[in-house]
C-alpha cells in the first residue's frame, strides 16, 4: 500500500498534467508538432443548436479552437428558427460563416466534416451518435448517453465497429478534484465504500419550461416526423419538441439530466459497470403543469460484485424541484470517514472511534484529513465559464488530434450510466425492483422487460 506522501505526490503530478494538456491525454502545446496531422484543421459540424450548445459547449470549444486548429463549418437543426439563430450566433462569437443543413442527411453528405458535437433532445443522443459513427465522424455527445437500452446498445455497437473518438458529456471526469478522489479511493486508503449519498435539489418552476417558444413555433417550421426518430408516432405537440425533458419517453427527466452525472462517478471510482438492483419512488408533487416526469424522485441502488451479495454498498439518490436546500451533494462514506465532493475534502467524520472500537476489541479506524484540489461541478445547465466543461471539451479535441479513442469519458462509460439511470426510471414507473440482464443488455422490472 502506498504511503500518504507518495499518494499526494502522484495526485499533484497528475493535476499538473491536467492543467497543461487536458486530463487523460496530457499533451502540451509543444507536443502537437509530433502528432500526425497536427497542422491540419479539424472541421466540426454542430448537431443541434440547443441552449446547452449556445451557453456552454461553444464557449468551451472556443477556449481551445485556435490553439488546436479546430473550426465549425456547418450546423444541422430541424427547426428553421434555430438554424438561422445558430448561424448568426456562431458568426457573432467566432467570425465563421457556417453552412446550414435541414437535417443530418444533408450534414453528412458534405465532404468537409471531420467531427461533430451532438446536443439534441435527450432521447436522440445515442441515435445521433450511432449515425455519426456510421459516417465515421468523431463525436462529442452530450449526456444522457441514452434513455433506453436499445438506443444505448445501438450506439455502443456502432462506435466500437467504426472506432471513432467519443467523449460523452459527463464533465466530472475532467475535473482535477474528481481525478484525485478516484485515485484516492482506488489506492485503498479510503477503505471499502459502505454508502454514498447524492442529491440535486432546485426550486425552479421554470426549469425545462419554454412557454414563449412553445407559443411561437409552428409544425411547418420543423420536421416533426424526423424529430420523433424511433419513438411512437404521435400528433404534433410543441411542448414535446421544446419541453421534452418533462415528458417520457423523450426524456426520463431527473435520471437523464442529473442522476447520470453523479451515478457515473460511482462507476468510475469503483470500476463497477452497473448496479445489482434499483428501487425508486417519486411523483409530481409540486408543479402540476401537465408533465409526465417526476418533480421529486428518490432511488436506492445496490452496488457490488454480481457474484457476491454479501459485499457491496448502497447509493441513495434524491432530487426535487420544490426546495433547493441541500443543493448538489456527492458524499462517499467508509468505515473510517467520508469523502465530500462539495467541500473537496476527506475527513474522519463518522469513522470508527476508539471508544466504540475498544468495546469489540477492534482498532479505531479514522481517516487522516486532507484536501482535494479545489474544483467543482456547476449545477447550472448553461455555464459558459464552467472549467470542467472546458477541460472536457479540450480532452476530446486532443484525442481527436491524436486519434486516441480512450477519452476521459468514452462510449462504454455512457453505456454504463444509461444502465443505471434506465433502471432507476423503470423502478419509478413500475414500482418494481429492477435488475439488468447483461446477456440480453436489457432492463428487467419485476421479471418483465421494460422499454417505455
């Protein structure tokens, strides 16, 4: 077991590499002359001119575009208004005059696209990623990776078959504090995780609502049939187009938007690809506005080796729209204390004290306190100044340059967070204990297949 001094030296060295050249790859600016094709411009297509793209992804991209020689050349969006707004916005922010495409068929017919950034509706991400893979375009794909396993499985298969560089938008994986937490847990110094508590609370009646846009949009402004992709064919509904995060099966809401970020750290820190089982409860308790996704949800995950039911831990996840107390928390507990990713510190709080240990002839178990690097995830949806998104985007851009498939958040990580979130969603909707069948790659609720 490495001692604390060696561990902290390793963390400090890793943090220095991340600051210079991006987490996971560590290429400095001087290294690019040694990478094949480093002087060739990488031409990027925009798949979906969304609020997320406008407020966060474009600023993150532009932080590194000049140095790494990337450029936007085209934009695909199904809504004519978004196409025009996107063209004007990109010109204003970058000076580039990009081409407009009515759909992705037109985008991929172009000969000047090397890679794409996908930020469309939640249920479309995996399907658009599979499309990019079949066209052999590297991709930065926003989370959630998918909402149902059929879509996740299709995207995973297509990406592996075509060997494209994929970064799933779980930007915690590019944070120095999260890397330090990962390394600390993996070193064994923390001990076995006994439970993790996670929450994401807001008090925002307008979250995911777009009433002004819903009143303005018309069916003939968009390609509604193409928008629905593989979802059931239903009549035009502007709310399902613009407020899709409120409606299943276009989004799972809380699991796909927030849980996927936090549950992904569990998989990363432990190496476990999915939970053994999930139960959940929740409902629409505050905002009775016609939505079908919960505004309050609690899920309990059981994690551990599939073949060892006695060894494992729980993750208790809760989220609500009606009261923001508690904010966003990620707390990991062992018998010796806790790791707090809100304050970025390891402390002995709750550990086995000498008095209690002595009564059972056991040694005390209290973690030594120390601080993780000061970096944290932003809870807002559109945070152009978010350093994690900027670092995450840079890591993808560096990996595209080097043709390095192992990004900070590769396609397999997205597939894993889909399993966990789809299990939670199925547990909430069916009231059943939910498991994952690894052979069929499907979610089972109460012994029955769950899809929609």
